[in-house]
C-alpha cells in the first residue's frame, strides 16, 4: 500500500511561476519554489526499518549465491579444497567490513546521494566519473543476469522440472520484470520489506535451528551430498595452482559485496539525521550480511555439504567410482537437510531466496535508468534521456537493460558460475575509484579546515578510506588476475566500449555547443518579411485549415503551390480550389516527369534567391493518425519535402495538423502511458510514496 | 551507350507554368505543356529491332528452363515418359500462339500501355484489376527467383564449383541486381540488345548446327545422359496418374509463356504506327520463342538427353543398377554435345543463357516499382509511392522485391523445379482475367459501333479473345489442379494476402477522404489571432534564429517559454537571455518533478482555453544533422513535444531549422541520390534513353 499523504502541490506542472523581470528575481522565486517542493518531499522519507529492506535487498540476496561459488571453485582441489571454505568466507567478511566502514564515510561526506559517480567526478574529474559510470552500467546488466539466474537455480530445489530449461526460464523472468517496469507498476515499501525480512528470518532462523540441532540436541545432520567424495583436477597442493584457486574462490565469494553501495545513493531518502541514519543502516546491513554468510558456510561444513564445478572438471565419486549426480544449490541442500522434518521451513527459505533474488534484479531496473538520466544530464548519453517522467527515457533504459541481460542468460544458460566470472569486476572498479576519490576529498578539505577537532575526524576518515582503497584495490587486482581469462576480460571490454561510446557522445555535444554558441550580444539581421507558401496536394479540410492558419499569420505574401503530376487530377483540384473561395491564389508548377518534391523545392529555392532578405514559411497540412501503419499511408510526401527544406537557409516549415478520427486511439494511448509514468517511482532511489502522486490526486 | 538527343526541356521542373486565372485557362495551358513534353518524348521511341530485345528478354529467357521442367516431370514415368515431350512442347506452343494472338488485340485496343491491370480495371471493375495486380506483384517476385535460380543452375555447366552453393550464389546475384537498381545504373537499348540477340543466335545457331550434324552430316550425337536409363515412380500407365503427370509437365512447360504480356505494357514506347509495330513485334516474339522451344526439345530427343526429378523420386540407372549422377541443365547438355568440337560455341551459349536469365530478373526490378506506382495512384498502395523520381518509391519497391526473392531462393536453395510449382499461376490468372476483360471491351464497343466494317473487325477480335480466354482459362485450371499441392497453393495464398492488404489500404484512403472532404463551399471560421510561442531549451544560435523568425511573422503576441528542470541551468539561461537583448519575454515554467514535456503542453493548453478563437504557433528550433546517429542525440524533446502538440486543435508547429556543419554530409548524400534517381529509367517500360536526361544536360 501507499503511505503518501495528500496535500496540494505548491507548483503544479505547467503553472507559470513568473515572467522574467531580472535574473535576481528569478533566482529568488526559483529557490522559493524549490524549497516548497522539497518540503513536500519530506513527508515520504524512510524510517530505518523500511530503508533497510529497500536498499539492502540487492546486497543481502548475493549471500544466496556467494557460498555456492566459493565451494564450487574449491571443489577443483577435491576434498582438500573444502577445508579452505571458512577462511575464504572470513576473507570476504573482512572485505565487507572494510567496504561498509569506507561507505559510512561517503554517506557523511556526500549526503546528496550522488553515489560513486559523484564522488569520482567531483574529486577525480569527469574521466574517473565516466569509468565508474561505465562499470556501474555493465554491472547493472550483470546484476539482473546473475540474480535472476541464481533465483532460477535455487527454484530448482522446489521445482525440479526447471532442470535443463534454466536459460529460457531466466529469460522469461527478465521479460516479466521488464514488462512490470515498463508498465510502471508501483512499488511500496512493503513490496521490499516482506521478502527481505522474510529472507533474513529464513536464513538466520535456519542457521539458528541448524546450530541448535547440532550443538543443542547433539544430532548429526548430513547434507544430500555428504556421503560422496569430490575429485578435483588439482593434485599438486604445493604450488601456485592452489594459491590461484584460492584467489579465484575469494573473487567469486566477493560477489557477496555487490549492492552494498546502494545505501550511499539513497541518503536523501532517509529521515533526519539522514547521514547518521544511513550510516547506521549500512552498519546493520554489513552485520547481517556477514552473519548470514558465516552461518551458511558453517552449516555447509557441519553437514558435509559439497558442490562440484562440472565445467571446471571436478566430479562426485563414491568408493572411488565416479557418480553423476544432479545437486541443489547450497541454500537448497541446507534447507532440505535442516528442515528435513519441517517441510514448511524448506519451502519458506527457498521461496524467499527466489523472491529476494528477483527483487534484487528489479532494483537494477530502477537504478539503471536513474544513472542513465544523470549521465544524460552531463551530456554522456542522449540529452533527451535526462528529463524524468517522460516515458521514453525509462522505457529505453529498461529495454536496453533487459535485452542485454536476456542475451547473457541465454548465452550462458543461466549458469551463475559462468556469469560470476564477468561480475564483481565492475563493482570493485567502482569501489576502488570511489575510495580514491574519498581520499582526495579529505585531503582537499584538510587544506582549508582549521578546527583541530574536525581535522582529527577528517584524518581518521581519510585513514579509513585509505584502508578501504588498499583493500578494494587489492581485491580488484585479485579479481582481475584470477578471473580474467575465465570471462572478466569480457566485462572489461564491455566497460571500455561503454566508456568510449559515452565519451564520444559528450565530445559530439561539446562540438555542437561550440558551433552554436552565441557571443555576449550576437550581431544579427532580422529577416524583413515572411513569405507564406502552402503546399497543396488535395483540396480537403486539412488543406483548408492550413490556408486559414496561414492567412491568420498575415504574412507579407501568401500563395498556394501545387505540383501538377496528373493532368485530370490537377484540373479537378484547381476547380475545387476556385469553388472554395479561399482568397489565396493557387499556383500550379509543371512537373513533366511526374515528380513532386524536386519542382516544389526548386520553386522555394527560387523565392529564396529572388528575396534573399526574406524568410519563407512553408505550410504543410499533416494528418494526425492513431496507428503506426496509418503513418505509412499518410504524410510521406510532406515528410520528404520537410526534410529537404530543412537543409535550406531561411526556410521554416509549419505543420498544420488535422486530427483524423482515428487519432483518438493515439491520444488514449498517450494518456495511459502518462498515467503509467506518473505511477513510476520518480527517483528510483526513493522507492516509496512518489511525491508526484499528490499533484495527480488533487 | 545512349541514344538520347539533347534539346531544351520545354518545362523545367520547378518552373511555374501559370498562376491560376480560371479553370479553362489552366486546362489549356496544361495541355500545351503536356503536348510539348510528349513531343520531346517522341525522340526516344524505339524501333522494332530495339523494342524486341527490350521487351522480349523475359519471355525468351523462359525457354531456357521450360524444357528442363517438362523433361524432369516426365521422368517420373521413367523412359516411357520422355516419349511425350514433343507433344507437351507442341501444346505449350499452341497456348503461346493463342496468347500472342490475344495480346495483339489488346495492343490495338489499349495503346496506352496500361497492360492487364488497366484492361481488367476498365472492363471488369477495380476488384478484377486488383486480382490482376496481386497476381502480377507475386509473379514479379517469382520471376526474379526463378530466373536467377535458372541462371545459376545453367552456370554450373561452366562453373562446376557452384554445385551445392546454388541458394547462396542466387541470393548474391539478387543482391547485386538490387544494388545496381538502387544506385540507378543506366540501361541503354544495347544493354538488352546484345545478350538477347546473343541468346537467340546461340540457341538458334545451336539448333541449326545440331540438326545439320544429324541430318546433313549423318552424325549420331549422344548427350552425356544418353547412355543411362531413367527409372520413374509411376508404373501403371493406364490410369489417371499418367494424365495427371502430363498435366503437370504441361503446366511447368507453360513457364515458357511468362513475360509475353510485357509488350502490351510497352506500346507507347514504339515508333508510329505504335499498335501495328507492337503487334508485329509480338508476332515476331511468339515465332522466335516457339522455334527455340521446338528446336531444343527436338535436339533433346535426338541426342537421347534425359533429366531426373530427384525430389520426385526418379533416378538414373545403368543395366538395371541405380546410378547417382550430377547432370547439367538441358541447355548445358545440348551445348556440350553439339559443340563438342567447338568449345567457343559451348561457352557462348551458356554465358548468353546465364546473362539473359539475369536480365529477365532485372526487368522485374523495373516493372515492380512501376506497377507499384500505378497502384499507389489508385490508392491501393501508400500514395507516396506514386510520384516518380523520388528515390523513396523505387528504393522501397526494389528492396521489397529483392527481400522476397532472396527469401525464396534461400528457402528453395535455388531449385527451379521447386520454385516453378509456385510460378505460372499468377501469369495465367492475369492472362485469363485480362482476356475476359477484352471480351467485355469488344461487347461494349459493339453496342455503339455502327460501321459494319469496324463491327466485323471487332467481332473477329472478340472471337480471338474468346478463344484466348478459353485457352488460358483451361491452362489456369490445369495449372491449379496439377500443381496445387506441390506449391501453387502458396502462390494463391500470397496473392490473396496481397489482394486483401491492397484492398484494406484503399478502404482506409476512402474512409479518410470522406472524413476530410469539403462541401461545395465549406463554412469556416478564420482564427482571429496568432499567438507565437518559442520553445527554449538553451540560448544559442538555433534559438536566436527561432526568435528572429518568430518575430518576423508579426504575431499578435509572442513569448519564449522555458521549463525549469535544473535550478542552476535555468538561472544561467535566463542571464544569457537578458544579455542577448532579444526583445521577447522569457517565461519560466516550474517543473518540480524535472519533466519538460508535460508542463510545456499544459501551458499551451492554457493559452488555448483562455483564447479559444486564436491559433497558437509553437516555434521549435531544430538541429539539421548529417548522420542518423546525430538524430538520436538531438531534437528528441522537440520531436516529442511536436507529436503531442499535433493532437491539440488550433495549434501549429513551426520547425526552425539550424544547419549544423555536419549537415553538409546529408546534403551531399541527397545530391548523389538525386543524381542516381535521374539516371534511373523513368518509366520502367521505356527502358531506353531517359527523357529526363535532356533537362539535366542543358
């Protein structure tokens, strides 16, 4: 449901705030208008208990697949590999701690919610910001692909018939998410709260109950895979191979850290004191994530749970004989083992795992267009994407994200293990650049800050960010080194491509801006007269309207021009023209070779060269239609003429629309779409109560 | 080279012929203008010796595959089948005779060159005309597919490595033809004359030389397949199976008749006396085609040439043992056999066969857009396709034709035998409907004609067309009955689909025409004032130009509107606006939710409801760019605003173009394309010397 209170919008869209008097006045009134709009926003701010699920679903959901990937990778060293799993989990927890501590600094320093992109741009320049943005855009795609794939893999414990159809099922889930987002389905806080708390309760409850059965009741529970051995591909345990393997397992486990940065984007949505509340929530998130990760790895070790990496070459065996065995995910095996006597618990854990993973994918559908909008504002993406509320911007972003993610799940058949090789790189690029930016931030502020107490605080913060930078930088190197040939190079290539594309777009905008820039007072020559020309193809209501509108403009001269393509037709039209008593002369232009565009353009060119100081205004009657296919049947000649005229200096083209009866379908469609856009969460970060709703309901 | 003489065009495109004085004057001056244009056309008319190759390449080229298809089909009855080949050829020749005689009547009755579509529309109504048009459109596609496939199959005799790659090679040939036609490569008379006469000389020379060697020198020549037996699938020679097989062989042989109607479309291109010359050429064409067909079948029988239908089930055998044998086409085998001691003859025949087949496909590329243009004029296809010279019309037609033909050759792997099952249906639908129309034509004229001599002539003509109707109608039934399940049903379905599509388009146009029709003098209310609104997003040269142009129109009120999306940006723009001293007030509209379109539209809606009798003119600065991708980066907001405004009554939108430096690329492209369009043969039927060339060269 929706917690948004009613209340009148202080500045309704379309209402004039002021006419221009002078710039100072403008600024003042703008600020007043802004202030009111912001005050209204305050009523939708999030308490911590709602902010946690809203911003944590992505980060927490990764706990569902990170242990799998650790164990899978370790299985390549056979039974000996699994011994390392607690240590890998510990290492991941340490990195998680570092990241959480670092981001608590960001949250205090940048309460505006600009996130890593803002931190990098402000402190390290636009190129660094663009690197972060490229990394994030690619990672959004991977978040969708990995989360949905993992959701489908986990769902197999509940729905075994999904086996062998994973890629297709994942693609269908993405299509559903896309449709939901395109139609602007409203998300309230409870939409996030229920599955996120459900997942937390499920996993923590399962851990507690499992540990109680082991240590309280003294039971010995065995996972379905406990009775098997695992044979790996690595036999030499002395060399670099094991180090490399551990590095890979650690890199894959670091997937648990994805999504932690979300809170730093959402600071403005918190209740006051915003930064403090956000920092507390961040700490809470870190604590819960580490506990869940630790609990799952502990249970996996206690129950003797094993996984294999089929593509990597490890396999199950019993008494030395190879066994082919389909196995569930870690979550599936644990839920089955620990809730062996309580099936409701099993279904609850699996269902919540699946839902939170799909929800995590959904947050990417919110974040991707928001980041796109910010990048568009800075000229790195088509500027039209900047303005919010326009369905176009969101639709294009959502479609692009869904298409890329669907391609990935189909190519990799929704294999989390394959996709994870591409993942994480982007997150750690963004972490590392952002930490470096934070260090610069503190250093800059320390230059001007005199208060010793504040300085001490800043120095401490810089220390934390330095440790964070070292940690995340190191992880980035480990991730790149250990995963590069396994797929990370593809992520790097994709980021480079996105980076170059965005930089070219910005360069283009800069070039055009220089080209069209005006001087302090641009010297200009006003055209002396306007010569109106009406393009006539038939005599009907649209043409008559064009004539009437053109006459209303009181141009210096006005004439209707028709190109004679067919003799009988021309004669009929001329007679109709006379009958209509339109008070505008109709000129017929010869076209011996039955062509319309050329002769018409030549005529306009003639007017221009005869009257170089005048401007020509060409009126073209246009049918407004309701269906795309009607567009093919109408306005084509007008469109070609318009396009060709636009290359001429001193010519403007006026479309005089005539609304056909069918146009009402298009109007209805626009209305529906606008309504859908209004229902869409405005900022993507503040996902509860859309402030715009108030101006709709009044 | 080109035979077009120079000379000044009497009415250059774009020149004004007259201002409107009254309708009578208009008609007179139009007629004068027309007369001159027609006189000029006269200089490019075709003598018979050029008209024959220009119009006959399609009809003659079908002699290259018709004998193959007759023999292939007969092979299903084994060795006994081939005995029937002379009789089938004779039956085809008789039908050819009937068709030629019938079309001689059409040529006299309809010297305008409207072809079967005109005959059917005038005499039987628009639906009959549409049936013919659908049949012809589908047949154009099949002409390309069959001719190119046969060209590739024949080329295999010369280039054996094409074996197994036929579909791909045929697709490449079609792409080449398409590109040639899209670029507007000029075809002169000699372009047709050389290969057509070359093919005639080759085939007739081969026949003469072959017959001389048999009967003059008494040699006994054996085709490469002469030593094999053919085992068919039909063993019972008493029943319906053989009758059905003969019907199928005849139907396939009737492919030899495709293209005969081309001359009736081209009458205006002949020298005076047009109809007589066209009729003579038609007779000539019929005589040559029958001679060539007879000669080839005779030689095939003499040399013991055999073909098998692999997909149908017949196969070669030697001494009762099955033999798998790749074999050439009839033309390939005959050329190899008869020119066994004269390889130059072999290569000449095969090369000419291949070229004339590709040329036949090329004529479809000319005919398809021309028919499309006529159909567009009658409202059965998008009206924009009507006007010639516009590259768009031809390009779309050529692309559609090529795409469909490529799909066919790839699906059927360029197998003439498979494609021929779909062919011929359309031609005979068109023949039959057209003959029926001719009978109606004579009956109608007989009602008013008194002169007994003319009446006698008409009665004779009607008799001929009646025989033609019976003959072609019978063939149509045989074709449909014998080929329906082998693929003809697909052609029928395609025709039905095309028919329904074209009828819906016409209905749509009729509906719209009724909707926008004006009365004798339509009562109207002139808008009292024009309120100019300039949409401002930035202050730069395009915006300044829009302001200057809007000011030049002297509207009743003028204001610049900007939607405040970003505070700092709005402030900067307002300051720039002041600095520019534009003498137009800038109003800033609040948009608390950072949306541009909605507030702007609401504002315009407000002006409209406050001033319902006025018309609003919205000026939008537009960037004119040179590349498609620049279009994505610019004008998008303006485009959305424009589209949404077009749904409002009483609002017109004026685009004020600003030409970016890059727009010169687009201008150059337009110039190149226009030049290419000028080079394109204008009418498609008159393929020699483009009359428009004169107005270019002056």
